[in-house]
C-alpha cells in the first residue's frame, strides 16, 4: 500500500512537469504502479494503466523500450490471470535492444513466457525459455530473477511428474534467493508434496502459505492456495470439505477477470461434489457448461473431459461417458494423479455397463501404474505415500468384489492395492550427499543430548530435533532419483499362486481390511478361501489403541500393584481381540500369515488367543510374503551391542556362539556407520540396543549405538542385504500404517530396503527375556528351523516372548550358504 501511494504521487507530480524526459519517467512509474493495481483491482485496471503508460512514453528508441517494458509487465499479468496464450503472444516481439530493456527486463520476459508455456503444454519451449532466463539473470547479477527462473523450472518438473526434481529445484531457488515470495514458494512445495501423496505435510505448507498471502494482500496466491487445500481434502477422502475453499477461490477469480483460474476452481468444485457422491441433472449441467477452449490449456481440457465422463456415468449415459473419456486421452497428462483419475472413470464406465472384465482390466492397469509410480522413487516415505492416489480406485474395486460374493474376487481386490511398495526391489539411495550426512550427524548429536537433558533444557533440543528431522526428510526427497520400475515384481500374486504355496507349506493367510465402516477379512488356506465380516472399524481402532496404551503403561508402571492392574487390562483387551478374530483364526493350518490393516496396527499378534502356539509371520501382503519367502545364506553373521544395556556384550557373545561364527561390534565399534555397513553386506544381523519408534515421523525410528541413534532413513540409504535381522530392541516392531496399508517404521524400512524377515517387538521387553528368546531363536535358525518356527520354539514358557514377532516372510538359513533362486 505504501509503494502504491508513493508511485501515484510520483505520477501526479510528473503529470505537471513539461518535457519528454518527464513523460518517460511518468510512463516508467505507471508501468511499476500497474503491479499493486493488479493485486488490488484486477487485470482490467492494470492493463488500463499499462495502456496509458504506452501512450505517454512517446516515440523514438526510448519510447520503444518503455513499450517493451510495458509488454513484459502485461505478459506477466496475463499469465497470472490464466490467459497464457495471450501472454506468450505479448512477448514475441520483445528484444534486448533498448537502454531500458537490459538483462533484467529480458530475463523477466523469458521468465513470464516460460511460465505461460507450461500451462499451454509447451514443456520443451518452456524449459528453453526458463534456462535462458536463468542464464541472462545470472550474467546480469539479477539474483532474484534467476531464483524465479529456477523455481519455475521446478514447477515444470512437477508438471512432468518428476516430484524429486521439482523439490530439488524449488529448494535450490530458495537457496539462491531466500527473500523470494515465501507464499509462492510454500504453495509450489505443497503442490509437489500433494503429487507425492504427502498431504499432511502439504497441509502444513498450505496453512503457512495461506497466512502469508492473506496478511500481505496477495489475493491471487491466496486463491491458488485455496484450490490446493480443496485438492488435499479430496485426496484425504473428505470431499465435502473441499467445496468451501474451492468456492471461495472461484468467487475471487471471477471478480478479478481471471477466467482460466476461475475454471480451475469450478473444476475443483465439480470434482469434490462427484467424489462426495453427488449426482443429478443440475450437477451434470454445471459440468457441461465448463468451457476450457478459451484457456488454451491441455491441463484444463483434460480435467473437463474426464469430469464430463464421470458425470455422464452417474447419469447412466455410458455412450457420452466413453466419448468424453476418449477425448481426454488425446489430451494425455504426464502426472500420475491425473492418469489415475482417468483409470477410475474407465473402471466406473465398465462397472456401470456390467463389464466385469473391462472393470478388472482398468483397475489392474491403474494398480500397476500406481506401483510403477511408487517404484520410480527411492524415498521410502514417497513410495508409501503415493498409494494415497489409489484410494478411490481401491474402494471401487472392493465394492464390486464384495458385491459379487466371490471370495477369490475379494482377495484380488484387496491384494491389488495392498502394500504396493513391498512388491518392489529393495529401495536404496541413488547417491551419497555431504549436506544430508551433516544433517544426520547433527540430529544424532541433538538426540544424544536429549537423553541427558531435563526440564527446561529439553524443550529447545526437542524443537531443534524436529527442525532437523524436517530438513533431513526434505533433503532426502530432493536427492531422490527416478529409477526404472520392475514390471514383473509390481504384479500381485494370483489367488491360485498363493493357494498353491499355502498347500505346500501347511499355512493359512488372514488378510484384514476395512470396507466402509466394517472390519472384514479374507482367509486363504489349502482347503478354501472365505470372507468374513468381523465388526465395526471404530471398535477395532479403539481396541487397538487401548492395547498399545496398556503396553506402554506396563513398561512404565511405578509399582507392582499398578503393573498388575495394567496387565489385567491388557489380558482382557487381548481376549476381546481374540474373540473378534476367532472366526478367521479357525484355519486348518499349522502356520499363519497375518496381514494387518490400518484398523489394527502395532498389535502384539502372538499374544492374541488363537494365534499363540502357531508359527506366525506378520506380512505386508500375500504377494510380498510369497515372493520373499525361501532360504538364504547365513555364512556372514554380525552381532551389534549398544550402550546402556547391561547384557548387550553378553548377548552379542551368545549370538555368535549360537552360530559358531561371526563378528562382534561392541563399545566404540558399534556405530551408525558400522551398523549401516553390516546391514548392507551381511547375511544375518543381530542388534542388542535400545530402540525407539517415532510414530509422528516413523522413518526417524531408531536404535541407539555408541555415537548416537541410527535412523531408519540411514539404513535405507545404504540398502539392506541381510536376509534376516533380529532387533532385540524395544518398540521397533511398531509401524505407522498409511492408506494402502503401507507401513512406516524401523522394521518396515528394513523390509522395504531389502531384508526378507525381521524379528522385532512392538513394546518394551525385559532385558533377560530379550536375551534368552533371541539367542534361542538364533540356535533354532542354525538347527534348520525357519524364522517363525525358531521364534515359536524359543518362546516356550516365556509369556512376554509373545511381544516379539517375525515380520516380512518365511526365511530359513540355507545350510550350504546359497541364495535361493527367484527370491530377492
């Protein structure tokens, strides 16, 4: 507001000053004044001011330069208003040939044209303009313009579906110019996080961006933020919450003559209403009125065509739905989320037509597309988060399968979308990075200091740890690299494949899943496949919560009487869970594979009545269990002992004695570097150390060694070559489950990074129990038992041993040390 007032005063003063020089200064002031006018009054008022400036500029080279400057400003306003083709046209004649159009002005012109071309789908030309803008700005020392060019290259990478590259470029732009528009930076970072499925983190960024845009009067940025808030709500499965912010954005853009952005808002409103299950003539008519022709944007053309197809399905007009969907194919979009929306509508058309084969084909294609999208990244949290984009597809698949009444169809519908990341080859980082290493070292030191801090001293350290965790996560995503996806491993195991394997191994599968408000299950054994309706999801969630609370309370109970009360509560809760699951645990099988759902996570499964006494593997999916099961070498054994654990050294010695070989890492040798190296290059790894599950940031779950904690993030960066890992640590068997039943935590990270079986506990276990059970487990492995059977034998007579479980797959030591063929 102060800038606008000063500029208006300058224009008024110069208006009464005679002479060509004064006119040109006045014209220059008007060009600058157009910026705050645009923000407050909209496009028409700003263009009017530029038109007046051009008339005042006069003739000759200086006047031409001022008109070129006005054209650059005009193009920027047109681009920001969604008139992208007009913006490109406005800049075609601008050249660096005048005194007032130097390096900076030329760089801005290229910047605006490059941005406009993104929305027109001219990606190659956009990249060329933005690269040149960056070079021109760097040559002229215009750091802020160069930062904007790099930022817009990040936006271009996002439009191409290259999320890590987008995050890297956005971060680089901020490093070039930390003062560049904070709201815009956070908005585009949020867009990248949304495309990666990280909607919670995107929500934080959007909240901050909204506050900044509102306080600074950045109306257009605020409108764009509101559209992304609406998009997040739809992705979270809360479409009714999307209509409000999208409608507010639509009203703003309508009042600022921003036609294309108004269309973006109308698309967001229609998408939210369709996702909420609305239908009817009025909604379809409003969608049919959407007109993308004037915007010249393939993005909007695609969105409108798919929306029209979706509305036509709801109206029962399948011919129109097919026609609109076919039109959208010609406007193919690169980003994963848009492709999956297309697949969803194709599956709905087939479903409405009673074409079960067509529906299954569309859903299968989408599932593979989602798996390939996950496989493109090495970052574990992106691999897991991408599954969010498949939420509506998975719901459609399951609805149709359940309605069919065929258990095999229900198995296929759940397995197709479950824990997609575990079908893929173990993730590992593409390259080392000094900045990331420094951040992790700093975080390790802060966490070590937190152990000794208390009272007021602890709070600043906690805040510093949170800040460092956020920086580590962001840096890792920036460093991610797109990798070739493995088409074969991405395909789910068929019902027949799994049934064959179960028959050979005398094993039954219990796969839990949520369907609407109900907790359900599909069970597979050598004799039959059945479906079960078990009860309310909300009841299961509450029971799971109480069990975890009792486990935590039991480990910290200050007096025996309180501990006994907590133990009674825990026993009662486990009994309730056993009753809930009784119908699915009556399988005619000696062994069990249990596949949890988000409703029941981090449960001590081996303590549940009906499970106890049977070798159990807790798996992410039937596919991952089947493909990872088998024998593996055990010639290289490493046992690691951490600090603060009285029995650690003795446990390490006992483990090596059980195998009759191996290497000990204790005292100063037990470091983060030595553990990550052991995980990467050893067959069997045993870790006797304190552990922590970090539910808010699961990939910062850790085990504590002599130089501080080792985080799940670090282990995955090196990759895990160990076939079997034993974590004699508290809590690290816990996991945080995301949509798609994608698990995050230390144990989950080891499995996603290449381990085939991990033994871990979901709660604190007494040192003497952990020592006795895990050492006996290793003796059983050496004697030829598989991991689940070895744990069951080692647990005999020790009730608390039920807190341990084997996660991942069946694994046994190959007596000849060979790698099993066909098993990763």
